[in-house]
């Protein structure tokens, strides 16, 4: 007789505390204490031949009672979950609305601070009131136990709010600092000579005119009796090298002057139509991930004994592609600052990687400082191109890079063809040692085309080691 798992507890509670010798000897049922006679005893353990034994009618009755109790409990749990969900959703909605309203206020303050129409004192008060609104935000409400605690929408909205607050604080600080500098200058400012201003300068300066270098702040603080120990000089990053070496003539020139003319020709050669915005954005996202994240220091981290596998890198690159694409689309309206959202995730040393991987950069023995700086430098360059040349120019630059480095990666027009040929090779391979995610070939092909990281890092590693998508 089969005894379902849900009935074990009830049967156990019905067993006698001190069984008789006849019950132990399989002569009497331990539940009703009647002789088995010609009935077959059902062993209840601990082994099939020793312990206690019950009869079919008693066990059938207990199983039926357990089933009724289980169904009643499930119904009660479902009703409780439904009630908890109904109560939770308005709470969640109100909290999201609060986060959204303060974020929108922060974006508006940043916009006013960057403009010239709002006077500086008013900008300062706007920041004070914004900080007050941010401080008065209640803590995130705790969902009930029956509700999934991984609320991606709430996490994303909190992250967006934090980015908006950083942008607002920076914009206000910049506005007030240069407002104070300009207002304290005489009519013929001595700063113009120091900055080598062009003839006819109005004497008004902002961050594009002033560069004190990396060490002036330490000397300035020492005048106030504050000593900060300076770190040893390190090799300059590409961005700082370019900043220190550019001439006055180079400073006036925009980056990548021929990108609008040259890039479409390159992209067309690789079968990418630069006039189709959706295709161009996807290619640019692939290029941003390849240039800022995949190339360079990640190779050393990958080669380390405790570094990520090929499959983990594959899964993470797909996840970052989506984030890069989202950031690039948002940058068209919100400006290049939104690319910081991509930087925050791509260089996060504590964030577990995609595809169910447990790897995080913090766990690797190899230094990740150079990697983090590399990501920041490459995205900074893209933001600078976007600022100087426009949104489309920045997309063309990264899309051209993707065409050379990753023409058949996920997100590129060549990806479906790579999947088709890879599936043909996968179909004839021995998959006895493959992860279970690779059993259903139709599902594998659909996942590769839509979201490869859905297969999991282990399955992608198995595919990568056999170069099926190369």
C-alpha cells in the first residue's frame, strides 16, 4: 500500500506509545489492535520486517483524513495569501509612487540647476527642500511572507532615485561653486590671465574653463590646517592621459570628427543598416559591453584560478547587453548621465553574475581595481562623444566597434545565423554529460534567440567549451 508523504505525520501521531508484543510481531494492527488473521499487514517501519504494522482499513482512513486536512490547509493558505496580496499591493503602489515623485523632483532640480533662468540662491533652497523630501521617505515596506520578496521594480525605482539624487546634488554643487567664484571676482578678473582666456572673455567661468589639476586640493586644504596624505602617483588612465596631453587646438575639436560619415559605411559592410534606429542601438549596446566590460582587464580575471567560467561570462554579457541598451535608449532624452546606471552594474564587485551564477568580482584573487577603472573610462568616453557630437554619433562609434569585435554576438544581426549553425552542430553531439537545460533542442534554440542567459551559466559553459556558436 502506498502511503503519501502528507499522511506520514498523522499516521505517526496515531501510533501507540508502548506497543504490545503482538503489534510488534505483526499479529495485531497497531492502530485498531485487531488481529490481522488473513489480512496482509502493512509495515510502518523502521524496516519492512521490523517495527509496527497497520491494516489497510485503518491506514486508508488516516490517509483520507490527512488529505482532507491538507486540502483545508491549502485552501486556508491560498485565501490568506490572496488577502495578504490584496493588502500589500496598495502599500507597494504608494511606496513606488513616493519614490517616483521624489525622483522626478530630483530630475527637475538638476535641470533647473543646469539652466540659467533660476537664480543661484533659489537653486540652493531647491536642493534643501529636495533633501528634506528624500529624508522623509519612509523605509521600504516589508512584504508579507506569501509575497515574493524579490521585487525588481521596487529595487529599480530605488536605484533610479539614487542616481537622480546624485545628479541633482552634483548639478547644484557645480552651479553654486561657479556662481560664488564668478560673483566674487572683480570687474577685470585676474582668473582670465591664469586660465589663458580668449580675447573678449566675459569673465564668467564654469567647469569647462577651470582645471586645477589632481593635486591643488591638497595644497588648498593645508591652508586650513588639514593634511591629507596623498597616494603614490599611478600611471594615468587613458581618459586622464588624453586630458593632460591635449593641446588648446585639440580641446576645441570635437571627438571623432568623421564618425557620422565613416561609421555608416563600415556598418553597411557588415550588414548593419545605420538608418534603422533599433538595429543601431542594439549594435551600440553590444559594442559598449565589448569595449567597456569584456575587453582588457577581464581577461586576467577570467584566467585566474578562481575566475569566472566561459559560461558565466557569456550569461553576464547578455544581461549587461540589455542594461546597456536600456541606458543608451534613455540617454537620447535624459542625457549621457544615465549611462552611469550601466557603469554601476558592470563594475559592481559584490553583485552575483547572471545565469544563476554565484560568481562575484569580489571573490576573485586577481585585483579588480584596474577593471573597475577601465569600465569607467570607456563609458566616460562614450558619454563625452554623446555630449560633444550627439546621441547618434556615440551610437555609431560603439556600433562600429561591435561590427569589428562581435559581429555574431547576441544583439547583432548575425546572431540568428550563428544560432542556426550552432544548433545543427549541437543536434549531432553526444549530450549525455550536458546539463539538463540542453535536453529539449527546440527550447534551447528559443532561449538562445531570445535570452541565452535563461539557459544558465552551466549550459552556456558546455556550449562555449565546444565552440558551437563561434
